[in-house]
């Protein structure tokens, strides 16, 4: 009897969670800088309700009758009410490992395209585009694939475009429109965006700001605590303070600027709330010309509206210590705080 009720409970729970028969959301393999930056680019991963995974779609659907490659492509919805549709997917340059400095300096262009196919109907069109957004999700630019006369055969779109200097994120789009009746196409399959290095990087000398989305000093966190933060450095061999040539969020120290072109230590900082703690991170510690002395680095932090657990509002937070080249590159440290 007990067994049956447990079984029933599991069954009901399964139904409530909608887990019965539903496909689990697939994982996508790691995307390297040289890979196609789009996930599920050939639309072969499809949910039970004909939605291609990883894509945002409006009035579009997977189609299993016509495919340039594999089993599925995507096309306009075949009813008479909907006259336009859109398929899109975006990615963030920083998350894919690109430096915003490189984007700003026009080091990369994009190569985008894929296969598309029309129908014999004259009044329906489909076109590919890439739109760019800045780090506040504000639109900063768009490139549209050159108009091609669609036929009922697959044609390949393959085009290069510049990336706007303030772009943070790129979005691939495929739009379909028609005047009346139902869609017969247009179809799209096997799409791509590649990041192509089209310009040489100027050799880096000394400290250079590395722009990314760090929480700025002076930010008020969700618990109402205001945090001021700056870089802290200490030469533990001779007991002297290290003054940073460049401040938080990308502290950088170069004892002989321009000597061999690279700083002794440079990293990217950030901080965030985690329960009743404030956590600090120091990422990508870079020490190509490492100091001969033992170098300590971290932050000087001042809180407004809270204290550290010792009752004080100011504290030095050491994050790392190294001599010669640092082997570890990412550091995190959390501190309990007491709200006033
Ligand atoms: Ca396909």
C-alpha cells in the first residue's frame, strides 16, 4: 500500500513538473573564438512543439520537409493571418572570450550568412541581417545581407561586415514577410556568424584599460550598502607600497613603462553580493614581465551603511601574492558584513 502511494506521488509530481515525455533542454558544446558563434545553426535540435532550441522565433517554425542539410530547416508559419516572422539568436563578445578593446579597435569583422530558399510565390521575401547592441542593450548598428532573388532552390549568403566600435553583442536575424495568402517559404538552414580577425593588433606597451562590465566603485548594492573600491599593492620584499599606474576595475602596474612592453601585473576586478557577504574577484591576472620582488595585490575597500566583521568600515583585501610569474589567474575572496 505504502509503495503504491509513493509511486502515485512520484507520478503526480512528474506530471506537475511537466517532465513526462518532455525532452530535456540540450547542452551546447563549448564555442571557441574560431567556431561558428551560433548554437544549433542547422536547426537539427528541435523541441516537441517544433521550436528549434537556442533560437527566439516569432511566427516561424521548424520544417521537416525541406532542408538544405539534415532533417530540419525553419520557415514562415503557414497560415493566412500572420504576414511576418522572425528568427533570431544573439551572443556576447566578452562571454565568447573577445576583448572589447579589440572590438573597439576594429580588429575583428564578422562573416555571416547561411542558406535560404524562397518559393514560386512572388509576394514573399526573406532576408538575413545582423544587429549590434551596446552593453546597455541599446541598438548601435545593423547589416543586412544583399538582396538576392529567391527561387525554389537553396542559395548561399556569405558576407563580411564591420562591427560598430561600441558593440557588445551581435544578433543574427532572419525575417520573412508576405502580402497575402499563406507562406510557402521562405526557408533558412545552416546559418553562421564567424568572427574574423581582419586587422593586426598594435603591440601593447605598458598599461591599457580593458573595458568590460565591472561593478563601478561607489555602487549601492541591493542591500543598500555603498562600496568604494580601489587597487591595493604591496612589495613584500622591500616593504614598500606599490602605486598602480591604472586603477580599478583594471588595476595595472608597470615598474619601467615601455621597457619591454608589458606590465608586471594587470588584472580585472569586480565585486558582488552573496548572502550576507561581499565577494571580490580578481580575474585574468597577467604578469608577462613578472616582478623580481614578491608582489601582493588586492583592494582597499570602504563601506557606507555597513561594517566588516571587525566593526570597521575600511579594509585592505589581499587577493594574491606572487614572485616571478603567477601560476593562478583568477581569485575570489568573500567578507562577512554587518548592516548598520
Ligand atoms: Ca538543417
